[in-house]
């Protein structure tokens, strides 16, 4: 067995072995492992991308688990604060939570996978004690320097017990797009359960499998994303941990996500109708049937044919093509569709940690956004498709000067 990854044979939610492979993408390097010029000479490690369906609880998940130290600790590049749309999302999130749930003044608010502290900053401004937990050491250190105390490690059940002793119970524990990244989800939730105040709330946001399926967003399937969450499997999962779902709200970040609110079983709040409304919708979409995901491959390949055919045709006509954004998911898309430097000349990105680097796998150079206007490619593929509207609005000048945007999904199209 390779030391830096292993194949899991039990479901992450129900722990049964009733799993079936339903989607197999091409092996890729870690999607966020952007390379310096010197690193281009070092062979990269590629890991399998096989998606499984649990026929017992209907949870969809990756089969292979890459050592999280490789994915997060060594040289992690994703920073929430570089995306203005996410910062605004966190601002509104804090407002909504504080207004809806009457978090006591000065109560401890914690965030698991807190990244640069963008979310906790708004709770601190509202007068709450805050504490972040994130394994990306450099980013955690920077957050602490900027006034958001952050523990640079992976959250776990022992850590939850330790933090309870050191800081007291957390009235609110949040997590944004981290619960899809965790192999031992049961252990993490036991830690949450211990640290959480008896009348406290755990509120987490994750990408929603229903939106992934409906829009063929297969590129959200990468090694960091071990789980593709729907509501139905979460109900028995939290019941097994003496916790219960109170509400589930569909939200827009990452193209389509859910905000799940959980309390300890028997807590003072009443669950609303949203939980079972979404379960019914999932059942209507067939998300509890293995056949649904067997046919998902066909949808993925249709998008592949559309986009690859379009871009190769444009290249044959002598057109120049660049990409906008180098999110982690772009590694899956570029690899599975076979879009290398022969098709995508370069990529521009707003994140300074990625500028001057090269993409995993195909080694496409990543440049500052200003290069877009110096070079003026004929076409610009929006690889950060979940931010397509604000990107196109921000770069109207590119369009005014004759450039054309291409959206890769859910259906490949040139924006006229």
C-alpha cells in the first residue's frame, strides 16, 4: 500500500461496507498543489478519484483518502479572504445567525477549518470571543497575528475535550466547506458534541450533492472533497451521535450549498419543516438510488465532448485561449478533459499565493490578472465557474475589447 493514501472500505457516515463504485475519474495530483518553477522538475504523485455510493445510508463519497498533511499542512494555497464574494457571505452569515439564534453576548464562537479567520472576524466585531482551528500552519499563524486566535492543527475528539477544559463550552461552533474534507467525520462530530454548550448550536455549510448532480459539477470531486453531502444520510448519522438536525437551508456559495443547523438531542429548539422537505426533493431526484450515479458518468462525458470539442476547434482556427481562476476543482476538470498547455495558454488568478506558480499535472502558468489585458486572449474559460457572474461583471472591459467568455458547465457555451 502506498504510504500517502489508502482505500477506505467502510462508509464515512454509517460505517457499513455496503459500497459500490459509481464514478471513476482520471487520477490527478492534489488539486491545490500549485508548483513553483523549480518544482516542475520533480515528479508529481497522482492519486485515484473513485466515487462510491453507500447502499445502506445513501451517502456519496470518495474511495481513496490522501494523507491530509499532503493536502493541507505543507503548502496550502486557498485563502477565503481573497474572494470578496465569500467575505460578504461570511458577513451576512454572522448577521443572520446572531439575529436568528440570539447568541448570548460575549459567548465563545469557534470555527473548524477557520482558514484566515474571515468568518470569525465578524463574530469578534459583534463582541464575541472567537477561536479558530485550522491545520494550514502558515495561514493559521497569519490569522492569529491579525487578531483571530487560531490553533494550527486538525480538529479531533481529544482536541474538543481539551478545548472544553481550556476555554469552556462553545455556544456556537461553525464550519464552512470543511465537513466534506474529513475522513473521520464521526470522531470530529464527537469532538463537537463534547465542546458544544448544552444549549449551543453546531452550524456547518457544505456543497450540496443535489446541485452537483443536477448541474453536472463533477469537478467538485477532488481529493480534498471526501464527501458529497445530501440531507437524508445526515439524519441517522447525527442521531447516532445524540444530536439532531434542526434546519437545512439552501445557499448559493460554491454554486450550491446547504447550511445545516444541529443541536444536542433533546435541546430546547424545535426542528422546522426544511429537513424533510429536502429529503423528499432528494428522493424525487433519485439521490437514494445507485442507478442515478451510474448514469452520472454519461452526463460528465457529454460535457467533456462539448467543451473539449469547442476548445480544440477554436485552437485549430488559430484562436488564443486563457483561463480565469485556478480553483482546486480546475485540476479535476483540466485533467479529465485533457486540457493542457496545447489548449489553455495560461491562467490568471486573483490569489497572490497562486500567481507565478504552475497548475498541478499540466503545468499551465498562473499569472496576475493584469496579464489578461496585456495579452488579450480571444477566449477566456471561466474555470472559477461558481463566481462566473461577478468575474464577467468585473471584467466587462475584456469583453468590450472583443474578448469572449466561455462557461464550461453545466453546459459548455460561449457567452455572447
